[in-house]
C-alpha cells in the first residue's frame, strides 16, 4: 500500500518516516527469488549484478554472507558488507551500496581498511548508483525511486562500453 504525504498525516504518521519508508523500501522481492533486501537500491543493484553475471563480467554474487568482527572494545564492532562479488578465477570483492554515508557506516569502512587491508570493498555511492540506474532501468523488475540526472548510456553502446563509462576496468575483457 502506498500512502501520499496527506494520507500519512491523516493517519498520524511522521512525514519524514513516511518519506523514508518509500525511499528505502525494504522487503522481499519475488523476481529475486523471494530474497529480502534492506533497500530499493540494494534490490536494484542485485538486478544489475544478475545482468553482469549474464554478460559474463562476474561469475556470481552473494548477499550479506560474511561478517567481519573488529578487535575493539567499544563502538562499531561488526561489519557485514552488502554483496560478495566473485570473479571467474574464484577471487572476490565486496560491494557496499550507500545512498547516504552516515558516521557509523564511515567508521565501519575505515575499520575495515585498518583491520582487514587485504579485503577489497567497493562503495557504490549515489553517483555510481545513478549511472547504473540510468543504464539499467530497462531490466525486468527494476524499481524506480525517483528520476536521476546523470549521464545516460548511449544507444547502441556495447556492454563493455557501458561498464567503462561507469568506471569499471574492462581491460581484461578487451582483446
């Protein structure tokens, strides 16, 4: 059920909370195997990863499978990256989807860099997500939160051209 701000106000729902609920849209996604995602962006990013797997760019991905514990006594002690993305050679990296970098999230990422320097974490922030959204809004099940202003993929561009435009190193796929 979707509420307008006026309907939310009549029901006594705090307007910022109503806006947040629409923007973050956590829940299960039927088109993604009934898997629960914490946000619309994470659900869409998984659709993007599915597309990359289908294009042969990645081997596979997993959602929130690993958790890191920091050797500290106070503050943020644990971190669970959003996506574990595997290359065809079995190596992997983590992708963290962040529409808003709050203090707690920044602390976790700094602690990952300090305590687990060998682990590669790529942050997908607002600019990266906006470019991905423009390029992938045609994918089945893609959810739109709001319109984004950003560079669009040129018509007729190849998958590799589109990825390169996003800043992805595609040199290993070019002969």
